[in-house]
């Protein structure tokens, strides 16, 4: 098993996997790591669907065109989940507050599921597996994905995580420097200097994309990310959340 440093700093996104199955003891370790995730109130407002059905993986691939969904050995879908606590509250005759109608309620479920996913990433990477987080499962066709996964009210997809024995080891993508990620005691006030550092980072990304192994492009950072934002403006997530029993009021 890798040490903590190698687990966290050598991580890259893997999209091509060997056909070899993941050992059950490895999956058991990932399960335990996920179960031990810190959550808000210890409410554990998340669940995970572990998919090993190749037909289902390929149906999700057809929706997303994300090849890692069909080539991975296991696909974990991390969910915000208020269904479980609602079921027990009803059984015990307790009133379930309309917490899912608040932004805090929505946010907490997303945070819990995201923390759980990172527990899985760290555990899987420590065991030598390749991982890939697939956020597009949340937005591509939420109603169809919910139908395929048979999601009840109070549950929605936050992110998918592809797992498998890696068949590749891509170059590390450059990340923003420490000075842009960490602010000391308060948010930085030197906007002009921040812009200069962001311009430098933009050029680093442009050089990386032009020279990386496995396919190059002329993408920079800022324009490329803004194009994703433009596309995301077409998503109708609020409508989908309402369908899943979330009616955000405040």
C-alpha cells in the first residue's frame, strides 16, 4: 500500500483500465474508508451505489460519452441522501423538517457525498487503483440517470467515481500555485498581483496542453473553463431537484 505522500501527490485521473477485477479485500477497504467519512451532525447525508453491471455502465456511457464509465471495473455513484432519515422518522412518528427546501440542506448533502468520494479516492489510490471523478453524471440527463439508478425522493447524484487497475499514467496537470490557493488570515487584497500570477498560471496550462502526452490542444485555462461555465448555463438542475423532492425556498 502506498504511503500518504505518494497517495495524495501522485494522483492523476485515469480513463483507461485493465480488465482485471478489483480484489474484494480492496473494495472492502474502500467501503470502510467511505463509511468513516466525517459528515455534518454525523447525519451521514449520503449514500453510494456500487455498479459492477457492465450493461448499466454502458448505458451511462451512452448518455455521457465518458469512456471511463464503461472501461472501469467498478463505478461508484455518490448521492446526497435524505431518504434514509425520512424513512426512519416516519416509522418513529417524527416530523421531518423541510430541510431539503433550504440551500443549507442541499449544500450539506453535497458536502457529505463529496467528502465520502474523496475518502474513496484516497483509499483506492493507496491500494494502487486508478480513479476518475465524473461530475457529468450529475448534469448530463438527471432525470434519466435517476431512472436508471432508481433513485427515490430526497436523493440525487453528486458525482461518479470510476475505479480500476490503471492501464495508463497520464502527465500531472499543473495546479494553481500555493500563493493562489492559500490566503493568510483573510482573502488576498492585492488583485493586480493576483491577476499577474493567474496570467502566469494560464500560460503554464497552455504550455502543458500543447506538450502533454496522449493528445495535445491549444487550450489555455481561463477561456477553456469559461466555456464549461457557458455550457453549464443550459443545465436545469433546479427543476430536477424539485422533481426529486427538493423545493429550495431559502
